[in-house]
């Protein structure tokens, strides 16, 4: 949340769309060709930004997963809508907007010097404190743009990092955000004071020793190592907690989805927890796990996770590995989508790409279309949940209004294979009061008779509970 005492920064937004003119190929419209070429141009630029930012080769190789070639593309208007939401989450007041359409990115300034001068004049006329670009900028592009506009410039990644820094509450979340910020900052020290390099050989290379640039780099490298060690400690503690959980047959259901799809509201509705639920983007950073009793009386753990977003910054994917391991270890992934969003399909495609990067895309999945209360009555009437034997499982709910939650839990119960309930007949001595109480609490009792100090029962209970009473089962 934004501190009311903080003065809101006046932000000027710059949207960027790349396109290519030309004749469409066979069976393709000109518009379709432009979108594909524009996406490719954006991919090429993202790769160059990643390379100039010293991104590790493992993350660089996954850049195509974050911008999937076969996924629906956001239009420039939809992308700018998302930038507005991000700016609002960062506590900015939007005072102006500008959209630039180009064939390809300009290597020096992304959008061209002429347009930058236009933006500089427009931003100055509304007294903007910061210019937000809906695109990643290389360090040199950012410096070149700032020279022209004479105003602080922030790209999409830096904006998301700022939102994460605002919303991190736990020590773990703060460490992960700090690591991402340090890795983002490091390449942006380059280009300042290069002429004052360390002592070397040759004319013009004999400087006075270590420069401020090199000192700053050394400090950041040292801090990165320290933060990584602390995150490794967090990961080790999480692994120990996970081992304890996995020693008991309790399934883990991870809620994943695009940011602001309503995951935390759904989590609260299912678990009666009190996780912060907000319409602001990335309100949830720190994972929360709560136990829920399913209709079969099996216990299951639900995990609320950080929301995904289009072009999720590589530094965040890397830094939040410890948190995202909960998704990798989940028994079932509950993918939550905003049914009322006009770009729901595009958002789902981005979630799919991040799940692929986490190697969690093959796990059993339940699609949950949330916020159906925001649809028109006619639209709601046309919605149909999938059948239990359908290949793709889809359930429609409204977490805010409590619609469809019982059906959702029934479907989760049906999809989880572990610790399946079984119906048996039992003959238990009345003196086994503890076992009888456990059966009453953890199973369904269909009939009960008392005979000669024994209790004859027809009951259904999870396999883990039946193992405790297997000596009393009547074959």
C-alpha cells in the first residue's frame, strides 16, 4: 500500500508498438503479419537488452518462453492499460500518455530521437517527475533517453521491481526483491567513468587506481553474494518444512495465475485465511499455505503464490526461485483466470509460458474462471463447468460472492489421487474410544450398531486413516 504521507510522483506513460509493413503471405492477413513481425521485433530487442544486462545464459535461453511465439499478443491499447495499472500500484499519478508505433526498435533510443523530443516537451508541459516506458530498455538506451528528455526514465522491469519492493513484507520476500534489484542495477553502472579504469599497460591507461565505478561494482557483487547466501538458507529451511509436510500424505494445491486474477480472494474464501487481497497488481508476494478439509474429509494444503505477468522480468524469475518451488512441488495446480477480463486468453498464455519455464506445465491442472459476478447475466447463463471426465477441467466461480466454491472443492477432491477414501465395514471394540473419535472426525459414518461391546460400522475414510483401523476391518 502507498503511504498517504508520501507525495505522489507525476508519471508520463510511453507505450511502444513495433510493426512491419508489407504484403501478407498466403492465407494471412496484413494485420496478422504485422502482429507476428512486431512480436519478433520485440523478441529481438528483448534479447539484446538481456545480453547488454549480463543476464545468465540459463535465463537468456528461457526468454523465448516468456514471449511465446504462438501465444495471443496484447494490443498496444491493452498493454498501455496494464502499464496504467502498474503505475497505480507503484503509487504514481498519471499526468500524460504517448504511444509510438515503429517498424523496429531504435538501437540508441528505442523510439527515435525526434519522438523523444516530442515526449520531452509533452512531459515538461505537465510537470512530469518520471517517464515510464512500457518496454525494457538497455542501459545505454536509458542513458540516451534521459539526456534528451531531462527527466528520470524508468522501464517496465524497474517499475515492476519497485512494486515488488513496496509489497514485500516478510524477510524472505525482501531478500528476493533486493537480489532482483541488485542484478538489475549492476549493468547500469557501466558507461560512467570508463576512462578512469584500473592501472593497466599502454599509453592513456595509467589511471589513479580503482574508480568509483569499480568500487560500486565490488560493493554490489559482495552484497549479491551475501543476499544469495541468505536466500539459500531460506531455501534450505523451506526444503526442511516441505520434507516434514511430505512425510504426511497431504497433497499441495498451488494457486497460480496472472496478477490481479483474484487468487488471494479465492484463497481466503477456501481457507478462511486473512491474506491481503487487493485490486492493485502484485498485492501478494509472500507465499501462504493453509490446510483445508475436502468433502471426503481428506486434508489438503492450499498455497497462494505471487502473480505472473507478461514479460515477467528474468531477474524476478531467478530471485523468486525459492518461492516458486512451491509450484514445482505441487500435486495439483489450480490456474485462476479473470473471466471478466477482455484479455483473459492472452493472460493465460503468459501464465502457461512461465509454468513451462518452471517445468510445471505437465502437472495435473484445474482451470478456475473467477469473477463471474462481473459478467452480464446473459454471459453467466451460457457458462458451463466441464464434466469430471473431460480432458480439460474448467470450473466457474466468484470468490468475492462465494459462487461455485462447493463445486470447486468437489472437483479438487476428485482430481487428487493420493489418500483416496474407501468404504469399509468395521467391527471395533467400544473401549477404542480414540479410534472411534478419529473415524467420526475424519470419515463418513453411514451406519452404526452396538453389539456385545462392539461397534459395527459402515464407514468411508481416507486410506491414511483406514490404515490405523485395518485390524478391525470386516472382509
